[in-house]
């Protein structure tokens, strides 16, 4: 299941906002039993590592690290955030 | 003669900071008309810029961030009496709302790719002011957020009147002994001041982005601690060390070349 992050805003910053977004995502993901969960950054202007870390940590805790992935993007803030979090986007 | 006078005017403005024409008239002993003629020429030549209108017009050196108001607010030993609404963000929501306006700087040459990084860097620093100080403000809550594009340079200043980096981190790492070690730790090691959370990669991200490009720089000051990163870090350091007092909270200045 693809999660369009632009639904949560175009500038995605701060841990509290990331925590809230992750909670909201879980509501949509209830119907995605067993499917891979792909985070889609298309349409997002900027993402901070704090926001992304909150989202990835919360989703991976519930659905497992292998199921939650980040789709490829050229957005530099996403690329740099993933580097510092220690996560790779899909090739 | 004209060049000499203009050089003298520039020196006075550099030395005194934002300067009114009436002060230049007094110091140089030449007519107001002549001063205004020189100032107009210097603005056209890109040496200086004006702020304010009418009798409150001040002139300052072009390309500089103009930190006087931010520093007065940040360094004041007592609660600041002036808290301009356009600069002070008392809540995270206000800060986030103002951050969204930074797309405005694409008109000054900020590239879309760079905008995503500038927003993320400013967002991390600004949100840190709230994450680390909620319930621990000395007086005014929130942060000072000021941006300025001048002569192909984007300056961003974010400051707070919180507990400072050292007090914020000491709970997570008691081996930190002073302000300087605390600042270096904050920017270079993954540690969270919000113990027992195992986080704290925000400022590491900031340092990586700033050091990852040629035309970027940052300096941060908290208590007696001072660090700078990036090729333009020295410029930022020079600007925030013009003021002698040490901030109890933190002040961060970063510079992004628009050319």
C-alpha cells in the first residue's frame, strides 16, 4: 500500500507532528494486511529527520522493518534525513 | 574627495551598526543634502542598504544579517520589553507557519532543491527550541525567527531564551562538563537531551547539510560555547561574536549563498 505523504502537508517537520501523522497513517493501514507499506514523497517540499524518524519508528514497530519502505525521491531533504536516520530508500 | 567621504561613511556604519543620516551629518560636519547624495550613490553601488522610512531611516552595510534586535532580545538579562510579533514565535504552530513562508526566497535566487534543505535545517533548529525548553523557559517562551536576503546571501537567525544546550544535555550525558563540550556533542554525536529517549539526530543532520555544500555556513552560541560549520561558518561566527555577552539560551545563525 502506498502512503502519499503530501496528505499530511508539504513541509513535514518536528517530532510531535511526525507522531500525529504516524497515528493517522495507521488508520488507513488497517486494510493493508500483509501488503508492503511504501512511503511516497511526491509533492512534498521538505522533510526533517525528526518527523521522518517518528513516522518510520512508529510504523516499523507495528508492521515490521521489512514491510515499511521509502520510495525513491530526488528531494534532498529526504535523502539527507534518511542518511542520518540510517535508512535507505528503494533503488 | 567623494570616494574618500564614502569610504569614511562606510567605516562609520561598519563601526556603529545601523546609522541615521543625522548622525553622519554630525560626525562628518557636512550638509544633510551632501550626506543624502552620498548615501543614494552607495545604495546604488550595493555598498549599503536602508531600513525604515522617513526620519527613522537607518543605513547598514549590505550583505550583513543585522542581528542587533535578535541579540538584544536573546542576550537581555531580564525579560525583554520588546517582543516583535513578526520575529518572536511563542508557539511551535506559529514557528511552523512562518517557516512555510520561506518559499518567498526563491524570488531572490534560492533554488527549489536548496529550499527543501533550508527548510529542513531551519525546521530542525527551530523545533529544537521547543523540544528542549518546554516548561524551562527563563521568561519569554518560543523562539526568535528572522530571515534576510541581501547581496546574494540568505541569513537565518533562530534564538531562544531557554535553558541552553549544556543544561539540556547534562541529564542525558553527565560527562559533559561545559558549554563548549555540550555544543560539540549536540552537533556531532547522536545523543538526546530528552532522556530517556534514544534520539537526537536533528543537529547532526543540520551539520551534515551545512558541511555538504560549498556556499553554506552556520554558527551556534550557547553560554560560553561557540561552534561553526561549513565554508561560510566563519562569517556566521564573526557576526554573532560582535556582541560580548554570552546567551543563556542559544542563538544560531546560518548563511546560504544564493549565487
